[in-house]
C-alpha cells in the first residue's frame, strides 16, 4: 500500500499499515489515527487547527435501523492529540435537512444552535462551526487543513489562477468567506461545477481534500500539499530575493539570548497593562529571515490571512524600533518603549472603533501579542505559556505563508473588516465566555529556590496547581531532573522550566533569571527557601560552619532577592517575595547559635526589604515553619542528631517530640508550608507586607510579641 516515499520531501509520510490493520476496519478509529498523523506534522496544520471527518452507517439507537452518521472533530481540541471524546457524531440526514431552515448568510450563526439537534452520540463533543463544510461534501473521509504551503497559494494575489495552473483543474477554488453554513453550500456547489476534483482551495484560508477511505484521504492530502510546497520551493528567489533581501544581520546566538533575556521583563510588563501575561521567545531561522528583511516594514502591518493565524496573533505585530545591540540595562527603557505600546493600543482601538457593529462584544486587551525585535528574535505574550507559545508558532506559520506567497505572486491579507468579524464573532465570544475561570496564579511566574525537593518542591507544586509557571531549581541537578520530570507529567511542559541554582553564586543566579525571562518573560513570585541546618553548641561550632549558614541563609537570600527585584522593577507590575524563615528566628534554644541567629537575620531582612520595596508594589513576607520532617533535607548533615542531643532524646523520638510540644499536637508537613505561602500570593493578601506567618502547630514561645 505504501507509495514511493522518495517523492515526499516537504511532508512526512507516517502511515503504518500494521498499525492501521490493528484497527480492524473501524472507520472512526481510522479517522482518529489519520488525524493524529496529520496533526503530528506542523507543516500540515497548526496546533488546534483544521478538522477531519468520516461518514459511516450505524444503527439508530431509537429504531435500530441503519442510518448515516458523520463523525467530525468537535469544537476546540487538536488533531495531533485527538481522541474519540474530541469528535462530534451527528445524523447526516438531519444535517442535510437544516438547509430548509437556512435563512441566508446574515442569519447563519443561528444554524450553530441547530447542530445540537443533529447529535447522534450524546457523549460526543460539541459540533464546531466547520461541521456543514464536511456534511455537504459526499466523501467518506475528508481532511480540512491549514498547511503553510497551501495557504501561501490561497493568500496570493492571483491564487485562483495559480491553483488552476498548478493542479490542472483538479483542485477547485472557493473565494474567502468566513466559515459557516453558507461556506458548506459553496463547497458543494464547487464540487458540482467541477466533478472529479480531488480537493478545494479556500481563498486565504486552507485546503479541503478527501478519499473513499482513511488511507486514500491521507495520501491525497499529502500529495496535494507536497505539490504546493514543491512549487513554492522551486519559485523562491526567482522573482526577487526572499522578502526583498536581507536588511540587517542578526546578533550571534549567545548575544541574541542575552538581549532577549534583558528585554523580556520590560516587554512583559508593558504587555500586562490589562492582565498578567506570560511570555515566549524564539529566534529560529525563518523568524530571523523575516524580521531582518527589507520587506518587514511592508508585510508586518498587513497582518495574517488564515483566520486561525489571525485569532492567535492579533491584527498585526509590534515591530520594535530598537538597535539589536542596544544597551538594555538602562533604567529608563520602560519609559522609552512606552510610546510604541501606546501607539499600538491606539491603533488597535481605532481598528475596533472603525469595524465594530452595534452588537459587537466590548473591546478586548489592546496590547500586542507578537513583538518583533529585528536582529534578535520574536516575543509573544498571552494569558498562559501554552497560548503564548502557540501564538508564536502561528505567526511563524504566517511568515511561511508570506514567504511563499511573495515567491510566487504577491501576498494578500484578510481585509480588516473581515479580520474584525472573525476576532469579534459572537460565536467566538460565546466560546470565550464558556472558558473556565482562571486559577488564582494564572499569568504569574514563580521561582522557589531549592525546589528540587522537600518544602521547596511542595511550594512549587502548590503554585503550579494554582496556575503559576514555575522554575524548578536546586544545587543538586539530579533532584532538578527528577522534580522537573514529575512536574511536566503533572502540569505539562509549558508550565515548567528548570535551571541549576546556587544561591551563593552570582553567575548561577544570573543564569536562572535569564532562563525565567527567556521561558516565561520574567518572575512575579520569589520564595527564598534554599537552606541548610547545623546544630552545634557554641564550643563545637566551627567558623566554617558559621560562614556556610550565613552565606546560604542570609547572603543567599539577599543575592537572589536583589536579582529578582531588578527583574520585577523592569516589569513594573509589583510582585511577591516570601522568605522561608523559622520559629528559631524567635525562640532561643540550646545548640543553635549559628542557625538561629542566621534565621533571625533572615527575618529582619524580610522586614527591611518590605519597608524598601513597598513603593515598587513588591510585597515581602515571611513564613516560619518548625519541625518539617517529611521529605526535608534539613535532617541531613547531623541536624537530627544535634537536635535530639539538645533535647535528650533519640532521633527516632523527634517527630513525636515536636508534635507533642505544639498546642495543636500536630506534625507539620511540607504541604502545610506550601499552603501558607499560597495564602500570601493567592490574591486575598495583596495589601499585606512585612508580616510573618507561623506554621508550627502552635509553639507558644514563638508567638510574636
């Protein structure tokens, strides 16, 4: 069954006959298999974009009579990860009967509500707006994708002519129209006017291809896209240099990353004027080719063509007028860039005002999603990391489309009114309103020192559970790898970054902050948790041990705080610093001169920073744990033995001893400290700074007086 694979150079042929055979002729299973293969190749479609379908005959659950059923990707979801639960199953004859209810293109949005009356499988996903596009084509298997190569032809000034020439009339053409019921009727009309065609190109939008089996549809799709890509590849540079040729050179890779890390917090703060944003940065080759070109100034303001691209990336990007090698350390950078952001917001408000309808939803965030920095790379900002990353991927796809369209003709974007009608579509607004309420820490980035295990890992996990992006760090790289792997499995790769961090080493701190800036755009929450414990009598305590305690606990807290404060000041959005101190900062006990006095220094440093950083909107608070035994490194290095000796008990008796001396008679766990930290940063304590919260089960001697 496998074709000559040598003819596929621009797409990936992934079909496995053995894997398909295991599905035993299950057409829905083969639809899912085909969809996953198509979604695995981002050259074929974008994340979350496109839809696929198959038509089968199944017994009607009410009558038992055989009835035609269409299974189609439902609203939302992604082809690459599609499961049966992501499909909508509808009675095909009911979908066809909706034509008698259709009142014309001005009222076609009302048809979406009628799709629900066609549901066959009551457990299936809500039908998408593209459902009729599949229903009115007679083929058993259909693929609707957004391949860069096809959209480049569809978005070319003379795309219809190019399509006809390239495919000799075997691919039909339907001009741009917003997806909906009417577009489904137009696809049917195109097929009727062009019998025997193998697919249809949608102007500025994408591609429809089909087959009588899942495999035939898959192969047809690959062949059409391969032909589009080969045609573009063979045309590049022949009419004129790609993107008009190179205007400037990129900085070397290491300098690009340095500049991006320095600038990201400033951009993030400016983009977060309406709501907290998470950032993403890329300097991949196709992005650099575009942003360094002579055509950047002409093409970037035009915006994108494909609706999927546009919905993710906004009407147009913001291009920074900033030298690639600019000094980004100056404190006035935020104010210097602010006029460009104000101009973008005014442009967006003007676009909204000129295109809005009487029933349009209120204007959304006017800040840019995509920011281009010639010579350095591309930033994207959105409500969470996945959305920011995907926006960057979509704009990279848009760059590919512009590149291809300019190679074979001239690129055309969606007219602004059409773009607005997509962005502020009432159906799209309804989808947004159905999204779950964001978690309390959505849009925030947390750096918890020593988060490879113990209390630090518990805090980082709590923050991630509440929506934060977290930078896992530790002095022990094995602990980092283990925890980062666990977090990625729990929260997804987009929510987690990792970096070694030695709180006493400035270079290590700088690398961790650069990682946070490049991955997420900055830092909003710092938890100074990393520490050691040494229990010695004054006579036994060495100077070296004393220095280690003060270096890690006090100097380390100071050094990391200083670096994070610099980042927060770039963002100008405030922030939280939490210091994990100890009940020992207050209570005097035996064999504890070094550790206890260092903890007292940490506590007072917390108060000093709270007093200094208030004008920046940075809150500084402390949490005082005691006797957190479970999964804690505090018991390593002889601390348990030292404390047991001080109290005249055995190490095994310590947990019970600590619990019994508390007013609540409770054992303190890492999760208890994590919950206390969340109290400070979760939103209800936004006007609290300079405070300390004891989490010790109630130790009367530790009461603040």
